[in-house]
């Protein structure tokens, strides 16, 4: 259990999602992000945008799937190695990417939070 989880359990044991604590609204992950699948990149030309797989950057191509900050979650291989990406990128089918609502939550916070969940 993380320190944040311990404090919430201790100080707010009955806190339902959607409730505010000290001005901070509690949300479920599904309310702040969507998990997306990666796709094949081989039909694209070489370029400046990194292509991520479960082991990290594989190559660079001329198009991107997302140009906003995202947390990448491997689904094969290095399951415990999350990536925070804040440049345009592409992902293959061995890694998921997240579409994060930055109006609700800071993408970097999502990255740190997911690291505590031992996916």
C-alpha cells in the first residue's frame, strides 16, 4: 500500500469516487483516461516520431498516433516498465497508450500513480 493509499484509508475510509477532499476531487481511472491499443507501423516512412514497443523505442516514423502526454503500458514482455511520453509518438500492439484528460488530471501524476499499482 502506497503512502497516499494509507493516508486516504486512514483519513477518509468511506470516501466514494466523485467526492472532494481538501479541494481535491476523487475520480476513478476510467473517468480521467482511456486505454488505447497500439498498431502496426510498417506502412509508414522513416521519420522523427518514436515508435514504442514493450521494450522501449523501436524505430522512428513519419506519423504519430498521439501528440499529447501519455502513459504507455506494456502488455507483453516488460509489464512492469511504464513509460511517460510527452512528445508525439506511435505504439505497436505490444504496448497500450493512454488518452488522458489533462483538464481533470496531470498526465505525469497518472504515470506516478500507475507505478504504485504494480501492474
